[in-house]
C-alpha cells in the first residue's frame, strides 16, 4: 500500500497526469514530468513487500521431502536423518556458511 499525504503536492499533481506508453504498457511515455513516479518506483524496489513466497516454497519442499522419505527403506531413512542432523549442527555452528544457495 502506498500512502500519499496532502503535503506531497507534486506527486498528487503529476501521477494522475502520466500517460502509459502504447508500445510497452508497463512503462510511461517519455518527456513527461515523472520525477515523483520514478522516486516512488525506486523506493518500492528498495523496500519490497514480503509476499510469503519463500515460506510457501519451504512448505512445499518439506512436503516433498516427507513423501520421498516414506518411499525409502529403514536404512536409507536412518542415513537421511543422520545427514539432516549433521546439516543442522553445521548451520548452527558460528562462522559456517554454505557455498551454494
């Protein structure tokens, strides 16, 4: 949500007057007074809203891991549990950092 206060006179005056580019509807036409528009765009990119996609992805990955684990035999499950414990210990260790993400 973007709140524009009455003291933002230039924003109130210029935003409604901006014309969308006919070729690229995600842009505005050139040669307009778009300083406030550009500033708002930079601010929004600097402070993006958390959409919760990371949490959604994590939940899906956990569900897939559970389903995969159910297909393993007992020895494979034990090895997988041991590996997870090792990873958790390494992640908790101070100064440890994964080389991939």
